[in-house]
């Protein structure tokens, strides 16, 4: 099933600014990315857009409230955002790179992943466990870091 990524548009009532457009463009360009406020702030500043933490948080919160972005909070209490449309099934496992600390959603073989997750869930249910919430995180070294050892590859 192809993933249809509808272009993100600003929700009604949200002012179109250079910063808000840049945030939308960022998620449109990297639909599999899972980014923190700091990542967004860095990306915007790299484009010459002067923003501060409060502005970026406000933008991300509005997009999250409008349902355009999903939010997850990791073990270090860092909130990360990802486009809502990309995985209709929810619960996409995340992969975090030990080298550059970028997070990616595991994409590609969604059907196979969902089958595996369902099997895991059924296994737990068969053992009598209930109210299961899956939150899978995988760690390792991303393809970018493997190709350029010792070099931090910047999120462009
Ligand atoms: Zn990496």
C-alpha cells in the first residue's frame, strides 16, 4: 500500500509566517523523520530564519493540536514530533542512532512490521496480559553514520 503524503498545510487560524512555512517544509521533506524542538530550531536557523525555543515550541504545539503532527516523549523526557499521515496504523517502531541521535521511524515493510507487532500483541494476550501498549524503540548506528564514521552528518 503506497503511503500518500498529502502536502501539509497550515491549520485554520494559524498565521503563515516564514517560520511556520519552514516547519511544514521540514516535515514534508523528511516524512520518516522524528524530530525534537532543538532539531527544528537548528534547521530553521541554518536557513537563516531567526527563531527562538518558545516560537518553535508554540508552532509544534499548534500543529500537534491540529492533528498534523504526532508527538512522542522518549525516556529522557524529550518530546519528538512526526507527521501524522505517514503511518495510519500508529505504533510505528522507532530507530534511534547512537552516533548522531537522530530518530527515524521504521518504514518500508509496513505490512510485515504490522504483522510482527500483531503477533507480539497476540502472544501477550494469550498469556493473559491486558491493556497492552507497544512502544518499540530500536537502537544502533544509522546508514549515514556507518558511511561516514567519526563524522557527524548534519540533518539537512
Ligand atoms: Zn547516525
